[in-house]
């Protein structure tokens, strides 16, 4: 599918920009955990672009985009868990940074991780129907929580200054976060102006399985690129 190539290219550029070669070399386990964190941030950004709203291309039904958004969200949560668990396993003293007297960057990272778990859970069908009276209320709440996760994540990446320490990296992270927050609104307005049909074509139905395959392919590519990147660094 044509979505795989742009996503993989964007992931490669994302790693190369936020992980310059001049940074310090640490253990393989540490760097793998850090790369899981950067991968989680990348998948979080893709969730703002692939919001579950049907796009003009691929011309599939809405279930495809909704399923893809859901699976990418769980991939994001899994990578956050690997990032946090790996860092704590390699350096247990990191837990001291979560105390009130700890570093603000680490505290924002912990808050982002907690919200990253809560947000997809609130989007589950049974929970959503029980908590929200209307779909509009859910969309607003979900968008606000997602922006809170993104803001806390970017502050965590910038404030810890483990790899993102150069001024252009900081501004790039801030710029990407702002664009990601505005993107769903612009996407919705743009799609509202587009015609509902394309030359009489109808959207392809029963494509949810393709979304699962695409998410699995993205996970495999991200894992391969992460391993290759760690080996290249060492």
C-alpha cells in the first residue's frame, strides 16, 4: 500500500533529525529504550494525521481509517511502555526523578505516559458510551487529551536534553507539535470541500483487515530500522 513508503521515509528522517551522530554513545539497551520513546512520539504524530476520518486516498470505507487509528494508538502505547520500562530497568535511579523534587522534564514524561494509557481506554466503545452523552463531546475530550499527551511528550523530549539539545531540534519539535495540533482542523475543513465521490467510484468496503496489516507492517519496519540504527551507532 502506498501509505507504507511515506510513513517509513518520514520515520527515517525523524530519527536522523532528532538523533544526531555526535551524541554520546551509551549501552545498547539504553539506546534501544530511547529509540522506543522517539518511535512512540512518531506514532503519536501520525495519529494526528490519520485521525480515523476517511481520506480521499486510499478510497476505502471509514472502518479502514478508524481501525488504522486504533491500532496505531495501541502501538504508541506499547512503545511508551517499552521506553519507560527499558529506562527504569537499565537505570532504576530514574524513578527518583518522578518525585516532586525531581526534574520537570521527567515528571512531564510520566504525565504523558499516564495520559497515553488513559486516552485510548476512554475511547473504547463501552467506556465511551457510558461517559459521553454525544459523539461531539467525545471528540472534543479526545482531542484535548491527545494535545495534552503531545504537549507533555514534546516538553519531556526537549527538557531532558538527552538527545534533543540543539536549538534547531528544539524548534523543530515545537513546530511539529503545533502543526500536528492544527492539522486535524485543517484536514476536516479541506475534506468538507472535496466532492463525496471520485468519478463515480464507490469506496471499497470491508477493508479493516488492511488497516491491521498496515499497522503490523509499520511495526515491523520501525523495529528493523530501530535495530539497524542502534547497530549503526555502535
